[in-house]
C-alpha cells in the first residue's frame, strides 16, 4: 500500500493547525479516548474500542488509517480509516470521528479526501469502490461524504443500536470507469422498482431499466424448524473455510462470520456475522446452497430475534430473481443497491447487489434527519415497506 505523506490542515472554527498522518500503535490509547468523546460508551465497532483489533488494523497492509493531530498540543483531533481485505478491491470508510473541540472546521472532509485520493484512482493497488454507512441523526455526516464524491444508495432502518436504535444510510464512491462496466439485468421482482429508479436518478444513468415481474413463488416453508446458534468465532471461521475454500462461491466483503445457525436435523448451515453490541446481524453464506436455506428464512430470522438481534441484512445479486423473491416473501425490504459491487471473474464487468433488510423492532423515523439527496431513498423504502406490510383493502359494494 502507498505510504501516506504528512499533510497539514487548518480548522477554521478553532483556528488551529492539524497534521494528518498514519495512525501508529502509540496512538491507541488516545484513539480510544477520541471515540469515547465522540460516541460515548456505545460505539459498536472494534476499531475504536478493542486495543488488540486496533493494533492489528494499524499494521494491516490492506487498511489505511489516518489521524489528525493538533500541532499545538499533539492531541488527536480526528481519525478515519479505509479498511480492505486480501483478494478484494472494495473498501469500507469507517471510524470517521472528529473531536467536539475541532468540529465545524472541515476536518472530517479533509480526512475523507486524503483517504480517497490514495485508495481510489489509477494506481496498481487502487480499490474499485469504497462504501460508508453513515449516521442519520444529523445531516452533517451525510454532507461530508457527499462533498467527497460519495453517492447515496439507500437507507438501512434500525441498523444499529447505539444509545438508541439508529438508522444508517449507505453511500459509495467508485474509481473512474467502474460504473460504466455494470452488467445489465433483464428483469427484477417488482418491489425493487422504486429503489432502482432512485439509484438511476442518483447516478444519472439513462439506459434501459430492467423489466419488473412478480416475485417468484415462495419456497416451501419450514417455519417450525428448530435451529441452534453456535457462537464460537474461531471454530466458525475454520468450518467456514472448510465449507467454502473458494471465495467465488460466497460474497460478503469485510465481514468475517463469527456465528453459525444449524438446523437440528443437519439439513443446512447458515454463516453469519453477529454483533452483540450493536444488536445486528449479516447473513453471509449458506451450506450446501442458498436455495436449501431459503425455505428456512422465517425460522432463521425468528431465531436471531430471540437471540436479541434487532436487524438482519443480506447481500443478494440483483440478477438473482429467485433469492430476491425468497427474501421478499419473508418480509425483507430492498433497502439499498450497491452498483458495480463485485467484478466478473474475468474482470470485464461488474455486478450490482441489493441490500435486503428486516428489522424486528418498530421503525421510528421521527429522529431521522436526511439531506436532500438521501430523501428519495427514504421515500423508496417507505413505499416498499408499505407494499410488504400494509394489506391491500377492497371496498365491498
């Protein structure tokens, strides 16, 4: 990875100068204090709370972690990172934090720009895209990423439990030319139409839209199936790599499974990333195949809800009409679309993915503040939610 040259930035609100350079192991204690000052005791990511994981990320050649130091005091004024993984050309912008004493001076944007200039572009180690999940308690974080070339792609209601249940917004920025190589999709289930129209307007694409067709019949249900959750991260990782030695047979970037859901009759296994602190779960892969587990989705989500998970999500290829229909049949909502998320094995094109989400808790949008560019995605979600959960009433003559 390209090394980071130190740069300086002036925060106009505080009239102080900060120096931006790479995070170092000696910064870990100060970084934990920074994240506590910004997020309080409820920050769910290990990047700002777990010293061992922070040390690993600082040394990771696939992660670029930058900090802003106050030139006068030497204290940390801000932090942000783009985290990648071996064999993948997608990154995640995470841990963007600016100390309350240094806000309103543009430091968040300076950090974001410095990261993206190094990781997106034309270099040999460039990423194809970087995504961010952004808080919606205020428009500030949304505007920071928008000003730095990120586009809104959807809303993830009830996605994480901080001091209360919060909704997040998905944003992404692509390297030049990547979006021009998206693989067309001939048809999609009709409930995806509002989301796809919104993405097309955001990206300014004018090509033919996929035709919409009714969702495929729901797979045979197994709602009474009994499932067990195995939470033994090292065991789950080993078993996962035994089941899926070839990364082309599954895809969920930057999520390592730490939990295993197993049917009591051994019919299938579902690998998931379960975050107990944030009370959310990402479904990563199923064995022997996603089709086998599709009929158990109701039992899977019910088991996770009983385990305290308030939000479940899955990434599904836009071209996979059957799996999308299966998730729709179990109350999952198409909440976001990530265009050009995964390259072809031959590298000639890129495939779009849909973020399908389901929440077990009441959605309260009264505390959500969305910027103008994000508002159409909130409208698209509400349209899809209403079509899924509100019955169509017929008036009797």
